[in-house]
C-alpha cells in the first residue's frame, strides 16, 4: 500500500516515515501543500496522512482540491489537541478520520489500517481465500492453519489483490503500491514477487489476466467467495 505523508515538521515527519516503512508501506513525504497537491495529481495513493498546518497551501485547501477532483482515497488529518474547529472543518471538507498531535504511533497505525479496510469495503480485520488467511495488523499469513513467511514486497503485492478479490490490478498499479519515489524499480519486479507468493501459497491464488494484469479470483478453490473474517 502506498501512502502520501504531508507534514512540514521535520522531526515528526522522520519518525512517522520510519514507522510507516517499518510496516512495509511505500511512503512519499512532502513538506508543503503545493507539493502535496502535485503528488496527488501525478501518483496513485491508497491513503493521505495530512497535516492541516502546511505552508504554501494549507491542508484544508489540499483536502478540498482533492475532493473537488473526486479523488476518493482515505484522508487521515493530523491536528493540534486544541484545534477542535480545524478537526470539524477537516471532517466536513471530506476527511475520513483525524488524529490529535502529539499522537501515539500505535494508534496512528491502527487508524490507517482501519481506513484502508473500509476503503476496500471491509470491516473484518483478516482476509481469507480458500485455506489462505492474512491479517494486515500483524502481517501474519497462514495456509491450512500453518504459518507462511512472506517477504515485505511479496506481502505488498498480495494484500491489495486479496483485499478485493475479482478486481484486476495492472503491473503499474502494483508497482505503485510497492515503491516510493526514492526506490529503484526493476522491470520484472512484480512478476518476481508474484512468483514468490505462488510458490508459497499456491498457483491458483493470483491469476494472470492477459493484457490487463493480475487478480485473486472472486471465488476460492472450494467455490466459496473470498471474504473477511474475524480472528
């Protein structure tokens, strides 16, 4: 999953950047509203973590521009503890949730996971397909009840496909979820990571759609629909 972090405070930004990357998110960090606006119009993100007090173009303006373009990605705004009016204005302008500064990183990560689940139309904290189950909060993967170790990028390929079974994602879309601006992208990276997932979890899990990309079938191998599940 790829996140845009819009935060002008260098100390906060570095801490949050490290925390998000430790959770295997691809993260781009911008420090003013103009850069945030540009990033949002040139790249595909899964979530925006937005500080409202940005220079050049404040966070509320960025948010209003985003929604005026009908971009539907989840937005988590960060505001000061005493800025109740800002929080209300942000929610009314189209934000999905807010977190109060100074915030706890565990709470931040939990709110991000919740927003990503809801964006995929799911409330459940785990996803299953056949005998494969993944838990985004802990990055646990099991097959037939036995734990399976995926690399960070194998996980990054699998999660968005399994979150919405039946939806095709192109190689470019998967690359955007794998890499931030600073990363070098090899030409066959997606194919390599999908091969790794298939080797560990079965060849039927991720299927090629010729000329379009990849998908996890809407129905599992037993004929049942892929679904979320409570742990």
